[in-house]
C-alpha cells in the first residue's frame, strides 16, 4: 500500500514537471500564431488588393446648384489613383427667388424666378489626383483620400423665357426679362416660366477653367462595389462675364462647396 502511494505521488510530480516544461512551448506557438495574423493584416493594408481601375457615377449637391458626374480611374498603387472626370450641372445665383405667379385652369401652380435673365449650365472635363491618407485594413474598412485637380469648364447660357399676358387683349406672349423691362406697360401680368425646352436656339457658349480640392470617404475599399461620399470646394473662372439675374452684377469667378454621393464598381486586370 505504501509503495502504491509513493508511486502515485511520483507520477503526479512527473506530470506537473512535464506540463511546466511544455507551457513555454505552447506560449511560443500562440505568440507565433498571433504574429502571423498581424503580419497578414498589415500585408492586406499595405499591398495592392488587385483593383486597377474603377467606373463611378456621382450625384452632386452644391451650395449654388446641382449636377451629375462620371469618373474613370487608373490606380498607380493602393494609395494613388489618376481620375478622369466628366460633369454636367446647373449653377444658380444665390439671390434667385422662385415665386408662385398664377394658377392654371387644371389647378396647376405656375411659378417664375423673378428677374432671372439666363439659365447657367456647365459641362466640365477634368483630371484629378487621388491620394489615400488614412484607412482600415479590413474588407469593410473606410478609407479617407485627398483629391485635387482641375480642367476645362464650358459654360452654357440659355435665355430664361417667361409667359406673360398682354395688356387689354388677353393674348399671351413668350418673352425674356429684358422685354418686360423695356416695355413695362405692354404686359398685364406674368403667367409663369416658359419651361426648360425654350431658348436653346439662342445658347451662348462661355469657355473657362475649373479647379477643386476635396476629401473622399470610401466605405469598403477592398470591395468591388464603390460606395463613397466626397465633399469639397470648387473654383470656376470664365473668360467672359456670366449674366444670371438682370439686376445683379455679372461675374466671372465662382466659388462653391459641394457634397457628392458616388457609386460604381472597381475592376481587376484581365
């Protein structure tokens, strides 16, 4: 009996010593596993995930208007890309005021922008540099990128036509604000704006240049689907003056802030 007890104590002591000797080995394995995982995450963050270009559409809301855009990008590496951009939009004067002018026979409301001389549209072609300045190394991480660039801006001035009623006759006429100012007694009252389709045959082309700087926040930069928000400021200069309102000083230089929602797809090389 005494021998059995001594044998049991010896086995317990031997097992304890063995476990203590094996514990550092397990700790080393866990440390190595953790180091490999950290190295993999770091590699994912620093190495190009394979996307070489993207096609992106944008919906823009600016402090002085709105627009839509299309963008193609070529990635130099994971942090740098060259962007080729096309944008179409309308720029409104900050002092524009739309008022209800009359009610139609079917209950519709007619409105007019008081004193408006021209609609001001823009067609822009630009090139920009995008540089990532921060981001997370996971599939759904958010990256922050700095954008700066510029290009050409083609201004399009379309006369703003107004439907008016001629005094004493009840007949209608479609005129510009200048006609009303030059013949104040001819027209009885304003019916409403003539609409988007009128005045294109009198379009004036105003060439210029544009530049911008912005920040873009891309949700899921390792995904094929692009979902991003861009916010920034733009400057546009036109080589001749732009007349938007009849009684407001004409301008050549325009500044504005904007936010654009971007969506599209990234592509890998074939």
